[in-house]
């Protein structure tokens, strides 16, 4: 995949290509923006463009052995460092190993490239070690930090890097890509665009994970009222956020429908009939109470709260009967 596959990031891609064409490549970059907007894809393609022998207008050829090895994560001079799992930090020993390697000559490439994904999750010791390297950068290496927000990084690190910003796409743009290039129906594309918040990578991830089946089961569980809690004990923590996002979107749709919103304002537009029934059944106070509880649960989970307890409390809140008061 090349820069051409990076949708809606013309400004960021243009900046990177210009730095290549004008021979003004920095020793360190920060690619800043929400997850799922293409930061990792941009970093991998920048690594290819720095080393591909057939670059044209800043675009790697994507056909040579080097490009293919980078794409398959098999090139000895291109490294991707990330957290082991959700909730982990980037370890000091991994950063030290990266730093040690960065001062060695490349095996094959012109430039070694080190991509640190989730750079905001470096602990202080790791960040301080990296800072020293940025102050005395190796000549043959480029370090790219991927972060959602530069405010979560040491300001001394930010000041020694070129910041390249990535932004979510407009929802309509995501819908058009999903319908035109990924064979989704208009209703499905509409839902994924809204659930992803304009992050195309997240929308495609949802598609691959068959989020519509998960959503259907979730809606049945909510509407039936037959259980007192949610059986999410075996679901990885990173997936819990997806379910919470779906619950939040569901009750926001019910609130909007009850308030007389137009259909296009709904996230789950293909479930309009069920949403209408729930809007007639539930009171404003009950809907707003659940929405506030979902948001609180999101905050608790971000703070590493007990997953089973947090979801059970939310489940009991959802089961409470909301008397409709027009």
C-alpha cells in the first residue's frame, strides 16, 4: 500500500513528500491524530520512500523488493515498536534497545526508520532515554512517534520533532469510500462512519470484526430486558470500548428520535423502527440517565476499573424501567 491509499490526509502526505523532494528530512517526527486515521500507514510509506530506489514525486514504487519487505515487516532496517496489549506501557528496555540499534549503520537501507506506536504510553524513564537520543540524533536513522495527542508527550520531546497532524475525515467522505470501495450498503456505511467518528481505519476495522452481528446481538439483549447484566467477562478490554460506543450511540439515537430529530441524525439508521419503539417506551430522564452511566463507565474503564463490576452496574442501570413522561 502506498500514500495513494491514505485517504483524506493530503496535507500530511504533501508535507512528507515535500520534505523528501527538497532533501529536508528531519531526524524525528511526531505523527499526531486519533487512532484509525492513517498515521501508521503514513509512517510505513514514509519509511519506504526514504529508501526506495524508484521514488517518483515522493511516492515509493511499491513494487521493488525493498517496498515489499517493508510492507511484510521483514526489512532489517525498519522497526515498529508498540505496546504489548491494552493498558501496557512502552518499556524502558525496548526503548534502550532501539536507541542502541539506532546508532549502528543500516544493514541495507539508506536510512533506518524506527516507528513508535502509542508513543504517549512511554513511561518517564523511557521518554527521558529517548529525549537524550533526540538531542544527539544518529545520522542514519529517522524516528517517528505516533501519538493521539502531543499534549501527552514531554514538551521537550515535541520541541525536538517535526509535528505532522492527521485528522478524521468528514463522515460523508467515509460513507462514500465504504460504499464505493468496500461494497457496503448506504445504511451500513452511514453507521460505520458515525461509530468511527470519521476514522476510516476504525470503520474498516469494525467491518472486518463483523460489528453488525455484534450490534444485533447487543440490541436484542438491551431491548429484551431478560438479563440483569452483560456477559462480557471474556471479551478483551480493548473490545469493551467498542460495545460501550455502540450502547452510547444506541441511546443517543433513542434520545434524538424522542426529541423529533430527522432520520439522517441517527447512527443506527437501519434500526429506525426499533429506535422509534424505544423512544415511545422510555422517559427522557431514563434515557439521559443511561447515557450518563455509559459515559461514566467509559471513564472507569480508562482508569482500569474492574471490567465485570463496571459492566454489571451499567447493565442494571439499563434494566431499570423508564416510565414514559411526554
